C-alpha cells in the first residue's frame, strides 16, 4: 500500500493525495462494510425461508388430507417454476457469455490488425463457457415437466 501511495505521489508531493484517499476509503467501504452486510442480509433471508418452509410442513402434517394434498401440489408447482426459472437463466446467461466471447474475438482481432500472435483467441474462453451453459440448459438438464 505504501508503494502505491509513493508511486502516486511521486516527486510532486501531495498532488494525488485526494485520489489515493478516495480509493482507500472506497476499498475499505467495499470490503469491510458492504460485502459483509450483504452476506448477512442474504443469510437472514435464507434462514427465514427455511423457517417458513418448516412451518408449512408442520402445518401440513396437522391438516386434513384434502388440504394437505392441495398444499403439496402448490409446493410442487412452485418447485417446478423455480427449476424452469433456473434453466431459463442458464439460457440467457449462456447467450450473453457467448456474445461477449464473440465480441472479444472481433475486438481483439481488429485491434491487432495483421500483427504477430493471436491474442484474439482469448475470446474463445468466454465463448466456450457460454456454449457449455447452453449445452447444459438444452441437452443435459432434466426436462421440466408441465403442470399436471
């Protein structure tokens, strides 16, 4: 950290102190305050969801058979919708990642011109990740059954 501060200040003294202070405060705010707070809130939300689900199961066990059957069907439908949402998210994410890879290939190819080497092939990394996501979403993932 001192090396960064000295390289930013250089021989001019304190000319870049404001930038260094801004970046330091931003880094502290990000890694010491924001990320742990978001993690804590997410953990609390998951705990509440687990509690509500356990409470629903307890009430189902105490309910008459007809009401329990309807509630179980509702829970199955909710699970089916969650799986469908996950697979659709994989499809969208795969298309976006594939697009980023192709764009990176085009950008690096035009940037290099006719130069030596082929750094534009680095675009194949995100492109292949996108292809993998699409292959999983379309061919490998278990099909989502329709409503009964």
